[in-house]
């Protein structure tokens, strides 16, 4: 039996809960066909005991249909780590050199202000004394170059590592530093996930307390690549108060639960608008974020209103959290959210950041 025939057949096996196959995700590490025995070795990173069992079952179901496959031996190496924040567990280091903690900023749908939250949360963490990096994982709609006000092109060091761009005291990596505004990223899923792996593994992140991952909206290939590639210490979910956004926020929470990443909290964006007369309008509904946080049993880290200064600051490349908290209520909200993140995931085990 030719190992390549086995590999092609394994493309029919999907990772549990996702649409992508185990070959594309790089989980198939070895295929050996010898003496009437076909041995397949997979490597997965999960704390869900059901995932390896399901993969073994699905591999057998696909391969046993092949003529001449012989006796099957499917082996799975499970790279297991303690659940972040679990009682009695000592959080281990992230799997990225130079990074202590990894926080994902995610949303179920686009247009809820996730990148704005990620940029301002990074600025607020720096103001609290942390060393912070920000990786823009949204390849198709990168926005961090604009939000941090720089069009600098990335360079490499003598070890062929990408050097992140420095902006407002933050180490930033984004596809926006590689392309101009009019150049779309036209790649299929496997190449997109390869870019993400390069952003995470081949960037020279230097002495970071926190690396924030600005994930693309949804629950697709890139998200699974991230949680399979690195040990994420927690996720922050961004939503708006309207039900259509909350439905997708639930899906994002469910995805992280499936891959055993702790959801640290929920952030409600676009919570209200205050007109010139001082009246508050809840354009997308009132209290949706709070009700959803209670339903999902996660903290509500804060509520962010519609705010002209926030929008203008993002367009100008100077995130609103750079303003003194006492001068701007939105800046104050982001600094409070940063304090919540620091409390939930200390940069050093047993200490506050």
C-alpha cells in the first residue's frame, strides 16, 4: 500500500466540530506501510478525551474501505496542557518563544468592533505596565496598520525572523505591513493558515507579557489553526447588544469551549449613543451583553458606547485608550477591561501583573 494513497484518504477525516480535514491541519505526522500493517500517527493538542477517540474511529472508518490496507494501527500523540486558570493548575508557558501569555480577541460575526477592542486593549495593558504584542490574524481584512498609524514595512533579522513593527509601545504584526491598501489577499484556507503559523512562529516577539491575537470573525480554519498551534491562555469575546450578534457570540464561545480554551469575559460594544441633548439611545437594544454574560456564565468586562472620538482616533492611528481615563469615558472603560484581563490571566503565575 502506498502511503500517499493513505494520506489522500485521510483528507476525508474532519477534525471534530470543524469543516477542515486532519491532513490540511498538519495533524498527520507519519504513515508507514510494512509487513501487512498500516500505521498512522497523528499529533493533536487537546484536553478533550473525546477528540482522540473520535479521530481513531473516523480514520478506521475511512481506511478500512481501501483494498490492501491490511491491519490498521492508528496512534495519536496528545499534547495536553493544564486548563488555563483551573483550580490548582500552574499555568505553563506559551509555546511561542518570548511570550508569557496569549489572549485571543474574537467575535462570532464581523462588524462588531473586535479590532478596535483589540487595539485599545493592547494600549491599556501597556499603560498598566505590561509588555504587549498584537498579532493581526485577520488576513483578509487587516486593520492594525491603520489603527496604529503606521505603514512601515516589516524587516527580518539575521536568523530570518520577521521583526514586528513598534507602535505606541506595542509590537505589532499584520498583513497590512506587507501589502498596500489596494492589494487583496486572495488565498485559499491552507495557505492562509500557513501565513498565520508564520506570524505566530517566525516573528521575533521579544520579552512579551501578553500577545493579543486579533482573530478574524467566525469559527473557521484560522481559529482552529491558532488553538492547535499555540497554547492560548484565554479568549475575550466581542459582541453588540442585538440578538443577531449575540447568536454568533454564542457560537464563538462554544468553539473555544470545544477546544478547551477558557473564555475570560464578554465585551459589549456599541452599547448606546448619547445625542447632543444628552439623551441616551440604545440603538441595538439595551442589556443584551449583560443577559448573554449571565447566560454563558462568563464575566461582562464592560460596555462601550458609540463615540466619535473612538472612531476618529482609530482612523488617525491613535487608539482612544491613549487618552487619560479621566478625560474620556471610553478610554476609562478600556483601562478597566485591561485590569480585568490582568486579574484573570496574570503575566506571571501567582502574581498580579
